[in-house]
C-alpha cells in the first residue's frame, strides 16, 4: 500500500512561494493501476518525485509499504559522464543487485550496441530513452512510477515497452502520470486529475477524462 | 527491501554502505577514468604536489626557523595541508553534477559528500604513507618517533577538513559566494595553517594569534609525534576537538536543511 495524506509542496522562487501541490490524498493498493492526468506544469512530475521519495513534501505524510521504483521518465536518473554500462552498474549497486548478469538484457533491449560503452552524454534522446527503459526493467519493484513514458521513441520501441511493463509486469501496482488521456485510459483502473495543485479523484477513468476535458483540456 | 517505509537500523546501514560504495566507483570513474594510470592518480596527484613543495623548500633551505630535516618537515607539513584543504574544494559544488542520481531515493546529499570525502582522505593518506615509506627507505627521513601520535594528529586534521567541507559544501547550495570566497581563503590559510613553520619559532604574540587556527594544533601534534623531543610543540587537542565538533554540528544542520530542498533533475 502507498498512502499520501494531506501532502503539500511549496517551492521558493524569485517571486515568492509557489504552492505546487495542495492537500493531496491518494492511496494505491498492490496491483492497482492509477492514472494522474494534468496539463504541463500541473505538478504531475513533482507528485511522482514525492511518491518516489526523491523529494520531500513541505507538509503531510507518505507511507510506502511496498517497494517503489524511481520515477521512470525517459532520460533522467543518469550521470552523463558515465557510460551506459557504468550507469547500469551504479544503479545495480545502489539497489543491491548484481549487474553482470543484466548486461546482456540491457544490451539487447536498448539496442545500443557498442554505444553502451560510451558516455551517456553522447547519446541522442532516443538512445537515452532506450537505455533508461532497459535499466528500469533490471530492478523489480512492487510499484512502478511512470512519468510521461510515451514522450520519446518510435512505435516499435513503444510496443516493446508496453509488453515489458504492462504484460510481463501486469500484476504490479503502477502510478502513471500523463497529459495524454488515451494512454491513461488504456492502462489504468482509475484516475485523478490535477488542476492548479489540487487533486480530483474518480473511480473510473471515463469520469476523470470528462472532468479533465472540462477543466484542463 | 528498497522501498519499505521504515527499514531497521541494520538495513539502513546496509543501504548506506551500498550507496556510498556506488558513488565511490562513480567518482573514481568520472575523475580518473580508465585511461593511463587510472585511479592511481588518487594518490599520485597529491604526491606530486608534496614532492614539488619538498623540492622547493629543500632548494630554499626553508625550514622556516627550525633546524629539522627539511624533507620530513615538508612531507609532514604539506601532506597535512593537502588533507584538510582539498576536502572543502571537493564538496563545494558537488551536488549539482549528482542531481540526476538523486532520483534514486537512497542517494542523498550526505552520501555524495561522504563518497568524495572518503576518496579525498584515502588519496591524501596513501600519498603521505607512500612518501614517508619512500623517503625513509632511501634514508632522507627517519621513521616517526611515535606513530600513534602521528595517526591521531592525522585523524584530527581529517575531521577538521570533513566538517569544514560539509559546512561549506552545504552553504554553497544556498549561495554561490562560498565558491568565490573559498579559493582566496584556502590560499590565504596556507601560511596560517602551521604547515610551513613551527609555532615555537614564532614570537610570543604571533603564537597566541596562530593558535586560534584549529589545524595548527593538529599539525603541531603530528609533528611532535614525528620528531619527538627534538621540537617543542604547542597544541591543545581539546580546543581543536571542540572547534571540529562545533563545525560538524553546524555543517550537518545546514546539510539537513538543504537536503530537504534538493530537487533532482
């Protein structure tokens, strides 16, 4: 179970404090797929980072009773000066996994070939995305946090990702943030909509979609 | 478990060790790479510094008011400076290049600092030992009179460097002025650090002034350990420990505050 109780997040900017998230409540049970819809800048990525624990809320509590992934966004969570392979090793060390038997999988899935041994900063956006996704699949979690995963890559790569994530790991919980209602509708049991820092939750995706169209679309 | 909410202390310790280990490897790879002598630069670089200074001081016959063997004087002095002075330099601005790694919940600012500080301490220590062993074996230096005292002095200097590094590294996330001021400050502190002179050689008033600097006590103690009764050392380790403790508390407090605000990118 993941439970967010009365979460607030404020950032200090040059023109004062900005209230990005305002009294957010959300709970996700094992195996549940929850979508969060919102326009650019609605606070979706902030929410995901808070759930992952990479950032801390200004107020409120987050309980994580299952293992939660880092925010799977294409491109992030890497050190640009390191090679793809060294990034894989870094992440395996951090999560206490053995990297050596994962290399073949990452090599094959990312289709990076010899570029796996080049620094990540030399990669194109598409190459980074493929590496990010491949490495994300190396460590298993009870709940995956997915941030705009549809943004990069071609159709064939999307299909590969879909199979890995939603078929092979269909029993896991997922929290998926997106501004694309179609994507959320395809994969989620229920959804919430973020509008100017407040969250509106719905029991089914269609209601959330209607609300999103009306208030945010 | 990676994601559980309240791991036990033992699990936290295991996670911490894994993360710092991973960051150590990351630092070694990005700093030294796999080219030429690779991570050996970790202690070859400080060795080159110390060797250079030793050569200069030998040529200038500069034991700065003492009749101690010049090589041992330079090696003990300059190694001490490198130990504490490089640590803040490595921690200031260390958060930014690691921000993307902080997407992983267990990678915290303290881990980044810890990895860099451990590396710095290891490099300076290996360099000191290697030079000491080398010069002793060719007869340019005598072995230390009291090696335990040398070690205590060394650890105290490392503590000072680490505490200062954590404080400045954290403050730098608040204001980049820290980085601007550290370079001149580090440069100006060298002549005040006690590395290039013995406190006993100074006039009385200068002694009182210089002993406000905590690192002077560490170097004096270390040198007493090295040279024994042939020098008259001036130190107060309790003063130095109190100073370091205060610095540590301040550093950790500021670090805690900035850790809450760090935004992974």
